C-alpha cells in the first residue's frame, strides 16, 4: 500500500507519455503522473488531423515520451506521492537515483524543452523539497523558452493546456 508523503524506491516498466508512467514498487505497479509539469498530448485512438500544428504537437508528444523513457530506463526512481489526480493516478515528484534538484525528472524534462510548468492551483503549503522542485520547474521552463529548446523552438507550437481545449475528431 502506497502512503502519500512517503518516499519509495521504484523502477519503471512502462512509460505512457511524457508525464505519465508506471512504477514498480516491490511488485506493486502504480500509475504515476509527474506533478507540476505538462507535456504535449499524445494522439488518441481514432484521432486524425491534417492541421500541421496538431500533427506537430503529436510529434512533440512522441519526443517527450522518448525523453522520459531515456531518463528512467534501467534507473532506480525515487518517488514521493503527494496526491491523486482526476484519473486516479498518483501525483508524484520523481528523481533518478538520488533526491537532488539535478536528478529531478520533472525539472530535467523542462530543461530539455519537453515539458512546461503546470502549477498546482489552490495549494499554498510546500515543504522545502517541493519548493526546490517548483522553483526548478519554473526556472528551467523559462530558460528553455528563452533558449528556444525543444517545443519552444517552434513559435507556432500549441501549448499542452491549450491543445487539450481543441476538439479533434
């Protein structure tokens, strides 16, 4: 049984997309959503579009998924679950091998331009580790944007939150 706020050492047998993965904790598989970031949306079954902006977004979604797979492959992932989202996934901060800002997965995805900050609303209490993650996510998102890295290299890129509002058949 996973307890919120506790630290767990896991491995990742499967990555769904750029911000969601399965983690294996002592044989228990848990679905994790990386907190405070958002990555491009993957194309859903039967979705199709000729719009180059939408196709470009889906291509970036695959790149973000690959970036996450490359980060976690064969690594020990230290995770801190902090809550659940509307899809019942555990919202977590995740680290590779050690709990440091440098090893935080969310910060690394933002630094590479594969994710954007997606900050929690109506939350006002953070411990020092969470504040360091929050600060790192905001800083690295801004740096990637300024340096035009990853998704930021395309001035017409549709940000994930805006993309979710589109109706695509």
